[in-house]
């Protein structure tokens, strides 16, 4: 048989007291998966130049998956060993407004009812930042309370860019714990590819020590999820399934 493209990858966290019935999580928009199974090798030589025997020592099975879909529940359960909660804090960066030409020189942002935190104001024309003050702003300054931004009379009619965050009842929050040094959270992995009737690989016990996300100008963020395959204690490290010989 032949295998083409990246196929599909799913993971399921090991059952715990906090998560007794884990939901399978799919690595959406899978870009590539690599798996490497290696042993340390010790060669036995005699008087000749070629080895007579080869002995296998310690074994290391490692994998790496790149998936364009950023899945908060997958990262929470497989990498952090926790569960995501409903609700999130969302960014509203680059929101454009104009300071009114009349008193009180205030701007109410679009998501004022869910306003969470201010992240700065700048002049639209120059990009120069305004300074945050608690009360009575003068030119080049602003104050904010509950999503209402107040400016000085000297900044009347100025075009500004406002950055802030607001809460949402949708989405997810992953509160990443600061864990003590301890055993890693475990999960199983299933790699599936439908080419020529199908190929599958089930990795029974895995742990991840690296989750990498690169944010680049003009490019798609594709998280990289590295994992190791461990002995599940059953005598079978992993299984390969072939639809054809």
C-alpha cells in the first residue's frame, strides 16, 4: 500500500479524578506528523572489520505534530493536564474613534458593557501614544473607567486608536497552572490515513514536553506539539494497522 498526505491525528487524555471521561481531541488542519523509533546500539566485533552481532539498548520513540487549528481544549488536556473553562477575554485592538468636538470629550468603546482592561491609546495620524492619567487629562493624555475614555478639550476632533480587552461568555479559557516538578500528564494518540483503504497507528501512552507557537508577520500560526511514547505496561508499545499488505 501507499500512504499520501498527513492524514488525521487524534489524542485522548488519560482518565483522572478531575477528568474521568476524557473527550477525544482532533488535531485540526493537520500539516505534518513525524515519528521516530530508535534504539541505542552496541556492536560486537571480532578480529575482522565488520561487526558480528548487534545489541539493542535503551529505546526512544518520539513524535512531532504540526496543526494549524489552535484547539484550547486539546492543549489544556494533553499538554497542561488540566481542563478549559467556558468564557474568555478577547482583544479589541486597533478600534478607531474620533474624540467628540464638544464636552465631555468622551468615547464609549464598542464593547463597553464587557470592558475588561485598557491597553493604550494612540493618535491615528502619527501613532504617537497618549499617556494614561487617573483624572483631568490634558492634551496628549486620557483617562478610562468602565469602557468610557475621557480626553482633553485640546484633543477635540482628534482621530485615535484604542486598544482594550473585553470579557465574553463564549470561547474558552485555559488557566495554565504553575505545577511542581512531577509526573507528566499522559494521553494516547491515534494517527489515521485513509489512503489505499487505510493505515493507522495507535500510541497507547504518550507525554509531551514541548508546545511551540511562532507568531510571524504575514504568516499562519502553526503550533508544534512534540511528544514521547512511553511503556504502557502491557508489553505493547504501539500498534500499526494496515488495510492491505
